[in-house]
């Protein structure tokens, strides 16, 4: 796969502009744990389909390309976390978001922010959330956000809650109000935000929903970006976290199952913000895809995502979109199949031959973005692609 994608982007013959901007997503999700692994798998999908996809779609209009480092299953290790955090390179206009879902424990005597277990039982290998944040903050990006969704003491088990948004087994839609609030939250500030889902000596609890199990904190965060923030004229990180704090606390205190398991249990997210107002980057067409070598599957998926985002952008001329689509097609086998996936669940909304798919998205005036879920192939090229399509809600 590495060789295939390297050939693809040599064929494109383009490179990033001098003012290129990137949003870096570093997600570490422990999906193999025997107690909470299934919950974390569901949370990972919801995090991407209900938040990350929407943010990436919105920021594309301001010239941001995407770098997703999606670590899960057996790759969720302290060694990988340290190497990826230390090795991240970014520019002054970039944005960094770190999100951990997994087991954690109190960082007694050192910090109110927890230690992340990263699939380990050896305490000497636990990773402090505060270390991750401080290291990423030192990279000099315009905005650095670090979020730890884990216990800050003991471990929790599932409760129940009904979501305020229903399951969507069709294509993804983003409203103008959602886009505006995302721009305000991610582009109107410079600085850093550090968040964890529970205070010291508290567990983080899970909940069941009609779209799959997740944790109370992630659920509340998604609810804010999907429902609450778009209705605010001036959303801020502090205001959002105040709502999340109250929401999570009340849900845990009022859940009879949780209170039977741990009488008096509470969960109180904590955070700190160090932000100043900033000028919003101008609205620009997305940069043409990078031509650098692709060293692993994660980089391959990022490069392919940025290429599809480019040819689906209405800010790029139709002639350019069609020309680049023709070059992208060369890396696929002639019978390659593209499956368009639902926002929630794992439902195939539609499937098309690669030629039909590329032709459609390169000429569409309604499509906002295409995000790659997965791809596979062999020495002859990519023969299978799974994507989510994001449309403007009208």
C-alpha cells in the first residue's frame, strides 16, 4: 500500500502552498480492554463521525488540510504515545487536538490531571495527560487542545441515557450554524485548552444510547457541537465546559444503576484555558495534496482524504477538480468499489465503481467534503474504499 500511494501523489505533481495549514488529530483509544473495549470502539466511531468529520469539513474552507493519527487496538501503547507526541511537527497556524479514551488513574501528588494507562498495568509506563499537553503546547501551534476521557481514580461501569440526537443511518449533514460555531471555537482563539473528564478521586462513567454505548463526557461533548453550541451567538470553550460539567455531574448523580454500584458517586470534568482572541484565517481553497512519501497506512489515509477533499471543494475550479480526479483514479484498480457509509453505525448507504464515484464528487455542487474511513488493496492498486460524505444541511 505504501508504494501504491507514493506513485499516486507523484502523478498529481503538486505540493502544499507556503501558507499551508493543518489540523492534527491525535486520537488514542483503548478498544481492546475486556471491560470497556466495546464501549471505546463505539466512542471512537462517534467521535469521528459526530465531531472530527464536521470540524474538518468546516476548516477546509479556511485552507486547513488534515493529519489524523488514529491509534487504537494493540497500537494504544505508552511507547507509541511518547513517540508520536514527541515527533509531531507543526507550523504556527496549525491546530492540534489530542483525545484519549481508555483507563486512567489519579496522578497523586503531581497533578490534578490523570495518568493514562494506554493499555498497560505497569505503573512506571503510565503517561501523564499534563505531560502530553505541555509537550504538544511547546510545538507552537495556534491552538492546542488536549482531552483525557478516563478515570481519575477508580474505574466505572455502564449507566443509561437517551441521546438528544437520533441515529443517522444516511449521509452526514452539517448546518451553517454548526459550521459557524466550529469556526468560532477553533479559529477565533490562540492558546491552549486542557480537559479531563473527571476530578481527582472520581471515576468516568459510561452510558448506553440508541446509537451505541459511549461515555458520558464524550456524549456531552458531541451533544454540545451537534445541538447546543450552534444556537449560541458567541460560543466559548469555558462556556461549553461549564455546560458539560453540569450535564455530566447531573447524569451520574441521577443514574440509579451507578448510585447502586457506587453510592454517592460523582463525575466532575475539570479544565483550564489559556486563550487570547485571534484573527480568523481567510477563506481559501484547500491546498493541493502533498507529494511527500507515504510511510504507513495512517499517512496514506490522510493523503487520500486530503485529495478527495480537494476535488470535492466548490472553491476549486471544475476543470481542476476533474483533472485531479483523473490522476487519482490511476492508483485504483479498474473494478475498485467505493462504499459510502452512514454517519452512525456501520451501514452502507450506497456503493459505486471508482470511476463513477470520482466523477460524481468532482462535479457535485452540493457535497461539502469526503472523509476516508478505510482503504485496502494489493500490488495492482487500491480495490476497496470506504468513505463518509458530508453535505450542507439546507
